[in-house]
C-alpha cells in the first residue's frame, strides 16, 4: 500500500512540474515548482535548485521549505556536497552535515547548514545531452533561447 501511495505522490509531482513547464516561461516560478515537487517526492524538509551566477558560482534559484535567511546570500564554491556531486558526476550524500560544517570554516554553505540545521543531505547533478555540464568549477551558462533554461544542480535536503 505504501509503495502505491509513494508512486501516486511522485506522479502527482511530475504532473505539477510538467504543467508548470507548459504554462509558464517564468524560470523562477518553474524552479520553485520543481524544488517543491522534489521535496515532496523525496519526503525532504528542504529542496533547492542551483544555477550558475555571473561569476560561475552556484546560486539558489528554486527554494522550498527553508527557514534560514542565509539561503538568499548563498553562492557555492568548489567545496562541499554539490561540488562533490558535480565533480564525480553522480549523486552525493552525507548523513550528518553539521559536524562537517563546524569543522570547515571555508565551506560556503556553512551558515545555512548550521542555521537550519541540515543533517542528512543529497546533491544530484543534472545531465544535459548525455554529458555532465560541470567538472570542477561551474562554467558560465551558454545563451539559450527565451524560456529554454535548464537547471544544473538540484540539492534536496532531509
């Protein structure tokens, strides 16, 4: 019974995402819907989608379930869970992020991790054209036609 319920929730989330993609050209609205749907499907507390900013760092664009105001100023560098996921080209997980953040003063997401607090977390690199869009530092986004933006990184936190 639980499996069919989870599947129904996942299908409902995918339906919401596809409806948003078809109905809106507003990137931020679409990214928020994707973050909300992923959070619900994964039964997570927080969902965030990161896109590269003008400096090539990952910045939060779609965010759902957050409590800390530190998310708004967060720009990720080449350290931490997201960098590990992008560098390896696969899902990266951590069971308890708090001790890592306490020990690593240079971790860009340190304040967010400690404010929330974030314990278990997962980062998922998004593939495009069968290749990862990142190895190491995030390159600038190439120009895409209006309404054809793609998320590079999704972070779902439990």
